[in-house]
């Protein structure tokens, strides 16, 4: 994936995040996706001037998980999912 900074991605205009109890949902038109807190955090960061390496470090610190390669793999997979579902666009 050729994303170095989340400013390169923009979330779809009608994509919203809602939290009900401890569950997060991405709502976009007729589509709804149940996601975890990490995924909601990533979606909220789209379009911000945030290098992805810094995102990996922040997630590692927040969740006290030191395997940056696993975090990188998971974030890249999720960004690819957002792009493939049309929930985000590469600018």
C-alpha cells in the first residue's frame, strides 16, 4: 500500500461513526458495518496530517501492544478494506 500519511485518504462524505453501548458502527447510506474501537479510531484519523508510522506507534501505546509489524499489517488491511468498500478514497 502506498499510503504514507492519512492526509492522502478521505472518508466518504456520508460516512458516520456511531457508538451504541461499547460497539461502534460505520454507517454509510444503506450500509452498516460493526467495527471495533481501533477501526473507529482509524476512520476518525482519515484526512488528518498523520504519518502512518506515527499511527502505528500511537495504536501500540494505546493498546499496550508492542508488535508494530502486526499493527502495520492490520492497519494496512483495514485501509484496503475501507478503499475497496468505497468508504474512503485515495486523494
